[in-house]
């Protein structure tokens, strides 16, 4: 199975091939032997990465995944979301890469099941290419003690990719901040409405409090009036009780006088009856005397 393809034909075939699930970016035509080699790749949304997936350097003309020259594990990307594309970089140390042997090689992405899911355009390891003006030595991002030789174009493209990733992160953060801002605006509006409602409640409570105070003052005045009237009524009751005692005493006195008068009337009645009896006897005697004379 030979994958010695130029960039155009490979890209056209990848649209319908499993090899398009992982795309190798910025692949040079040649690299320095025994120098650290950066491999840039994009995991598309069509592949679900696994910690046991790996990237290998294969000599063109390979037939199975076991025909690799060397390989590196491809760890899971940080904050990976399934169904999204993500860019990755793996670095082959210089002592693992081939010598200047005029052979063509290519990167291949191999899954944990041994399936080839991506292959790069071919390249060579040549000591005299690229030129020194095109090369750039930079520190490995993961280990400052390791120097990585890369092309200026590759380095610039890497920086562009990093800037693009940073831009995407910033855009996402801006979107999140915009959502948070809109949410805060909604909460602010709700709080303003609630504040206005509470202000109206406070005003209503102040009015009711004033009414209660006014009612309390009126009740206090009414209470004082009632106390005054009660005092007057109490004094009147005391006076009436005293008058009642006086009238009662006078009544007792009159009753005593009445009893005395009754006794006198009784005596006078008895005397009257006695006198009337004597008078009748006198009349009877006179009549009898007249009869005798006749």
C-alpha cells in the first residue's frame, strides 16, 4: 500500500478516506537527521481519540501498522470535547529519527486498534536541507533543556496556530462573558423592579404607620375624654350615694314619724269610738227617759 502522494491528490482523496480523519499540518519536504522533529496534526471530528493511539514515522511503501520506524504515544488533548476538531503537536527526539538515507518517510496516525486514520505527505531526512536561513532553533515548550530545530515558516505557522487557538479561547470567553453580562442585566432589571416594589411597600407602610399614629392620637384624646367623663361620673355617683344616704335617713325619719302618727291616729280612733259609744248611750238614755215621761 503506497501513499507516495503530492499534497493536492492526498487532500482530494482524504475527503472519502479514513486517512482524512487525522490531518498532518505544515509537513516539510525534508528534515534534519538526528534533530528533534515537531509533528503538527489535527484530529478532526470524525475520530474519537484514545490514550493508546500513537503517531509513527513510516518508510513510504509500508503495508501494515507494524512497519513503523519509530513512534510516539498521542495523549488525549486537555479539555477535549467529543465531536470537535483539535490541534496536537508531538515531538520526536533527534536520536529516534532516521539518518540521511535518501528514503522517503511519512507520518501516520494509528489508533489503539491498529487502524491507520491519517497519513502525511512524504518527506526526507537530509543533512543539507533546508538551508540555515530557513532553520530556527527554539526551546521545547514542555522541556526547556531540549532544543527543537524547525523551519522559520513552520515556527511562524505554529505561532499562527497558537494565536488562532488563543483567539478561539478568547472568543469563547467573550461569548461566555456576554452571556453572563446579559444574565446580569436580566438580574439587574429584576432587582430594580423588586426594589421599586419594595419602595412602594415602604411608602405604603409609612402611610399606614402615620394613619396608626393619627388613630392612636385620636384614641388617646378619646381616652382622656372618657377618663374625664368617668371622673365626673364617679364624682356624681359619690354625690348621689351621699344624697341617697341622706334621703334614706330622711325616709327612716319620716317612717318613724309616720309610725308615730299611725299610733296617734289609732289612739284617736279608739277615743272616737269610745266617745261615739258614750254619745250613743247618752242618746239612748235620753230617748228612754222621754218614753218614760210619756
